[in-house]
């Protein structure tokens, strides 16, 4: 279980959010959506233990979280394979012990074994993000924290990587928190959608999706997003009060 309890954060005298409480159950994929600056990344950073809240607390039963960011953040002087293995090498594991695992994971993520010998600048944006996903998964996390990992990719590639990610999360029984600006993306991959806003600050709505992530028909996804946007606080968060225009 992961739970933020009455969490508040201010920066430079400005409140980002106050009194947020949210609980995420084991094995669930939860998306945080909402306008820029509403505090999605801040909430995720607290879960990752990278920043502290000013007040409130975090309860986390997970012991091995991994994070994936919008930019792959690969080390440019290391080859793709060494980037993927970074977490294992940092834990003192020997290359001979994990080389096979890296190769198998790379193939699962749609990379060619030869790609592992390339430097980040020799890879496409999609390949770099596959390496970043591999670097997170190879440490066998129990919690995956994803901050807009696919938003820089074009639509087709984004959907392929969403499917791949959902399959990995499901096969490995992971719990995941996923930030996105894209409500359709959230509806495609999540069990629960949490809508945040800036006015009022904080969580304004939570929606339990029907069906299973990665298995929903496109028509059902669009219908459910349409229903969600008919909720006034959600429409307001997405700047779409006039839902007839959507
Ligand atoms: N270290 C910091 N110092 C000052 N202000 C900060 C700091 N970190 C975040 N903020 C401010 O807090 C607010 C929330 O930022 P955050 O990145 O959490 O929002 P977000 O919802 O993830 O936005 P985006 O969707 O644009 O990434 C923003 O107004 C941001 O400028």
C-alpha cells in the first residue's frame, strides 16, 4: 500500500497543495492527471522519497521503487546495455551475472541485442525510452513511478509503449503511479484516474475505470472519457467547461 496522508507542500511561500490524502492499493495502476503546475510531480517525488512534505505523512509498504521520467536521462558516455544495467552495477552485482537478464529484457522491450552496444545519441527517442524503462524494470521494483514517460513520443509509438508497459506491470504484479496530461492515455492504462487541479488546489475527483488496463476497446475508452469530462470539476481541470465543444 502507498498512501499520502494529509500532505501539504509549499515552495517559496506559495502553496502547491494542502491536505492531500490518497491511497493506492497493491497491484493497481493509478494515473495522476491535471493541468500543468497542479503538483503531480511533487506528489510523485514525495512517494519516491526525493522530497519531504511540509506536513502530513507518507505510508509506503513498497521497498524497491523505480522511477521513469519524461526525458530518458541516460548517461551519454555509457552504452545502452550499461545504462540498463546501471542499477544492478550500483548494487554491486557482477556483469556476468546479469548480462543475460539485460539481453532478455531488452528484447521484451522491443530492442535489438545490437542496440545494447550503442550510445544514447545513436538511438531514437523511442529506443532511449525503452532503455529507460528497462533500467527501471531490471532492478525488479515493486513500485513503478512514471512521470509522463511517453509524452515526447509520437502517437503510434506512444501507444505501443503504453501497451508494453501495462503488460510488464501486469506480468510482474507491480503497482504503478503514472503522471500524464492525456486523459485518453490515463483511461487506456489505468485502474483509477485521479484528477488534480490548481483552483481549487489538490485532488478534485477520483474515477475507477471499468475493465482491465490494456484490454479495453477504444470505443469504451472514449465513452468513459466522455463521461468523465461531463463531470464539472473534471471539465474545469481540463479547461473544457463547455463540453459540447469536445
Ligand atoms: N523546487 C521548487 N521550487 C519552487 N517552486 C517549485 C519547486 N518545485 C515545484 N514548484 C512549483 O510547484 C508547482 C507544482 O509543480 P509540479 O512540477 O509538481 O506540477 P505538475 O503538475 O507536475 O506540472 P507539469 O504537468 O507541468 O509537470 C509549480 O507551480 C512549480 O513551479
